[in-house]
C-alpha cells in the first residue's frame, strides 16, 4: 500500500502496552494533519490501535496492514493526528 | 388607535418572555447534566500486592494514559507494598513490626498470586516476561509516572499497617475514600484489583 506518512516508529519486538504508549508519545511530536506510521510485531496492536483511534479525540486510524516478515508477521498502522 | 394590533403585540411579548424563561431553565439543566457526565478518566484501586495483579493494573494504567485518559491509582492495604522503597522497624507496634518483616520491602520483592513457592514463582515470571520483551513492573511504574498517572496512597491502611512515609517512594499523594470516590464517580471505568 502506498499510504503516505510523515514519521516512522519502529515498535518491533515490543509488547503490550509499549507500541501504543510509544505511538502516543510520537503523535504528540508531529503536526496536526500529519501521519505516523507504526511498525509492530505485537499481534494485539491491531485491535489496540483501533481502540485507541475510537476513544481518543485527536487521532484517526487511516490504514492498517499486515506484512509477512522474518520470524512472524509485522503489523503496520497509519495514525493521523487530527487535533 | 388600533387596539387589535396592541393586544397582539402584548401577546407576542408575553410569549417571547415565556420562551426566554424556558431557555434559561433548559440551560441550567444542561449545565447540571454536563456536570454529572463522566470524563475521560479511569480510576484503579490497587488492593492486591501480588506481582501478577499489579502488573495487570499498570498495563491498564499506562495503556489508558496513552489513549488520552486521565488515570488515578489508589493503593490500599497490600497494594501499598508496590510503593515501598524499604523497611523500617523503629516507631512501630509489635504487630506492625511483624507485618513489616513479613511484607515485601519494595515492588521488586512482590510475590505472585499463584505458584509463588517462596518467591521462585515471581522470579520465574519476571524472567519469562523479560524473554518476551515485556516491560518490567519497575519500568511500567516509571512509565506511568512519565505519562502523568496520579498515584495515591490510602492514608487509613498506611496508618493501620504502620507504614511510615519514609518507607514509601516519593511523588505520591495521600488520600482517603472520598478522594478515591471523587475520581471514580467522574470515571467511565473504575476497577478494583
């Protein structure tokens, strides 16, 4: 997928709740309207990022994808800062 | 003079006044309802001093804080062990001293709720978590602080168990049931762990 992004966060190897916590930290460092790409190996992060975007008023999940990688799948999330 | 028009004006003015009054009343009620609506807030009561339960509490706390919730954690009874930084025996009654000796002196010596086997189980769990690259309890406590999670030590249980302020880590608030409930009543989610 060719989803554009402004910043990349590598959360591979991290477990719950760290991908979410680090993404939250990074989203505060980008401008409103910009997109953060998060790459995680934690399977639970797929539902976690959906939940986050549902609850938080300042983020929108603009895309999610699963990519096969060495030693298991990689889960990619595109989060847009909206406020 | 056209009296018909005059009475019609008077009637309109009356109607307008009634409407204005109604609007004021509705605004007042709306403000009341808004005051009672829950906030983006999560309140956790940490009663347990078991490593596994406390870990769950901190995963929820840091996760909620990351999602933009305001998080308060109330530590009471065995949960106070999480906040300890050491043991001190002086200035305590015999029972309090006994309790101090038999309780963990810090988060690092918390037992697990099942299969503890005198601390071997807790060590095993910690090493298994490390293998899976899950943050340790101590890392999560530091993270919770960094994310602005409020930590409140229950004054009553601290006093009963004879835990001195000097035995607890810094940066804590102290409070009672009312401060806990004040937060819980405004929260969408409250958990007792």
